[in-house]
C-alpha cells in the first residue's frame, strides 16, 4: 500500500520511496526513508494535505507526494 492510503491514526513502516530527481531527494531529506515508522495524524477537510508523525515531529505532505511512498501497515 502507499502512504496516502493510510487511515487516520494508522501507523506503518516505509518500505520504498519513489519519485524522481529533486522530489525523491526532498522526501528523503525530510526523513522519509525506508524502515522509518510513520503515523497519519490528520487530513485537511478537502483531503489534501495530510499530517504525519515521523521521527518525533509533525510533517505535512501533499497526497500526490504521499502516493509515491510505499508502506507496510503495522498491527495495532
């Protein structure tokens, strides 16, 4: 599954970061690297952007960018 498919409150572990060029580098620089745990905290009223908890901080990410990040859902 991809990061944009998580439900609010659901946690997952990043397995692959897609995208090309500067987008991929930007995602990696923000701490979205494989084997990192993330939790979806909330989503804006119109569905974009989404707020994630990653590496101890809150990160807001556009849904289009989140769709390029593959994750494996964690059991609750």
